[in-house]
C-alpha cells in the first residue's frame, strides 16, 4: 500500500481507506478508554449513572422534556427499558415525571428542577460537548454531516446490523 499522498491546498494530506481504517482501529480504543475515565461530578456519583444515562440526559437537556416513547425511539431501545431508567433516575431525584396536559394518560419526563443536580448534569455533558465543538469548529456544515453519518454507519456496522 502506498503511503505517498498529496496535500490538498495546504491542508493535511488525505488517507487511503486502509490508512484511515488503521488510524481508527488504533484511535477508537483510546477514545473509549478516555470516555470511561471521564469523572462524574460529585453531586452525581451516588446515582450510579452509566453511559446509557448520558444519552438519555443529553436528549432531555438539549431537546427538553418529552414522553418515554419518544425517548425510547430516539435512544433506539424498548419503551420498557427507558421506563425503567426513568423510574430509577426519578427515585434518585435526577428526573421528574409530569402529566402531559394534552393527554393525561401520558407522562412527560424532564431533568429535575433542583439547580445543584441540573448544574452537575450540565457540567458532566459539557466536557463532551466542548470536545466536539473544538473538533467540529474547523469543518464545514457538509463535513460535519458526513462525519456524523460516518460514525452512524460505523456504529451500525460494528453492531452487525449492516451485514
């Protein structure tokens, strides 16, 4: 495999598919390890939060309160799974359930109004958001979209769904 590449208009040279695969296979374990070492704020440590909670809390923080079924669809898991997560986090005071005024049979899930807990959640999510902001800043909107689609395709393929 040739490693000679031409820089494109003063930018970093491109990568062949094999070079990119090698780079990502070496990089992804380091990324995963770094994510696992991300410190959970003191206020949240007793809540036994896991990475799956990070996605749930991110949706609620960025998109606001929503029903369990909508959270389940976004997280691509069964509503029962989300309902159990919400029940657990509600008991711990991280989330709150409110009756949907439009349909009193349905509950709307929201991050707690407790400012100390809410600030801790925002702080926990800010580390990742700041890292992504720095990574995405030099990219065009089209390049950002391509990167997100690429990671989605990788995630799907790594799970065996794209075979």
